[in-house]
């Protein structure tokens, strides 16, 4: 650890052979406009972690044509100039995590056409304005978790045509407006755990034609309505654990023909209709820690590929022996004996599903 507080203009003149500059763990609070001009053709990586930067002023990084990575992790940055990241044609990774950023102006990153990973987690953002990430056409991962975000405005992700993974967990999101995800057409993973969502609006799912994973655990969702997952034919993992779900309307999961994992644990479900669980490729179903008191013989007939079922910690007193059978008793029995994992701990008087 050193105690550098200021980077003066052209201080690195003559160091044109060094690709990596690590200035972390100092007390830097100020960067002159031309601080890195002497290494603009050679510097590939710049680390400014654990310093005292409050702002990112315009022009400091202008013209660093070879720069591929900048990290400002764990500073006290509150303000980013709208021209802070101009003319950085090779930048692929930008880390702004663990700062005090409370606002991002629209198009602030618009010139970073090659950026692939943007991390703004652990800041103080309260909202994401429309067109904030305009121009980030090569970005594949965006991390906005552990902020104070309450809402995402329409077209927040417009222009993010290569985005695959979006982290929005551990915020205070209560509203997702229609059009929020417009432009993020190839998103494969959406993480919204630990927020304040009270429902999942069907309008926001329209862009999600290739989504594979959605994480919504520990929100305040009380009901799943028809159309909630419309068009998500490629979804294979859906985590709705630790919500307040009391009702699931028939048809909610009808488009999820490739779903492999469904977690509905720690909700307030009292029963499930067989029409809800028409999921031909589902392998894992967790409905533990609800208040389910009754199971019908045909409840799981639409889940021919099921391998793991967790019914533990419900209000069940009896699991009928026919519950885990297909319409063909022989086929159902063989499948139970051939590899079922069946958890019913916490319920009373349970028969062994493989005993018959």
C-alpha cells in the first residue's frame, strides 16, 4: 500500500511497454486530464481499486485506444461525467462496483461499443432511466445487484442486443414497466431475487424468446396469472421460492415445454391443479414448505420426466399410492422404483411411494 493522492499529467511518459497499471490501495482522489496520455497506445489494463475517487471527470481516459479493462472497485465515486468514457474503442470490461453512484445519465456509456461486461453492483442507484445503456451492443453481462433500485423505466435496456445475463437481485424493485426489457432479445438469464415485486406482469415477457433461467425468489408475489410466462419456450429453470403465492391460475406454465426445474417452495399454496403441471420435461419440482393438505392421483400425470419431487413440510397426512403413477400403473411403478427421489419429511403417516 502506498499513499499516492494525485496522478499528474503525462506522469507515465516513457513507460510505453507496460500493458498493466495497478494503482490500487492508494489514496488517489484526483486524476489530471492527460494523466495517461503517454501510454495511450500500450496500456491494456488499469486498476484504480480502493482509492478515494469521488468523480470520474471528462477527458481523463480519452484516446486510450488499446485499453481493454478499467476497474474502479471500492472508491467513493458519486458522479460520472457524461463524457468520461469517450474514445475507448477497445474497452471490454468496466468495473464500477462498490461505490456511491446514485444516478446514471442516459447514453453515458454510448461510445463503449466493444464493452462486454459492466459491473455497477453495490452502489446507490434508485432508478434506471430509458436508454441508459444505449450503444452497448456487445455487452453480454450487466450487474446491477445490491443497489437501491425501485423501478426500471421503459427502454432501460434498449440497444443491448447481445445481453445474455442480467443481475438485478437484492434491490427494492416493485415495478417493472412494459418495454423495460425491449431490445434485450437474446437474454438467457434474468436474476431478480430479493426484491419487492408483488406480481409478474405478462407484458414484460414478450422479448424473452430465448430466456433459459429466471430467478424470482424472495419477492412479494401473491398470484401467478395467465400469460405470466407466455412465449418462454426455452426456459429450463424457474425459481419462485419464498414469495407469498396462494394461487396459480391454469395456463400459467403452458408455454414452458422445456422447463427442467421449478421451485415453488416456501409459499402459501394449499393445493395444485393437475392442469397447472403440464410440464413434459420437468425433472425437479420443489413444493416444500407450503400448506398443501391434499394431493390427487392425477396431479403429476403431466410430468412424465420427473426425477425429484419435494413435498416436505406441508400439511399432508396421506400421499395416495397412485399419486406418482402415470395413467399406465406399470409404467408409473417402474419409474418410481427406477430412480425417484421423493421427500415428504414433516408430513405425517406417509406411505413409501415405492412400496407397491
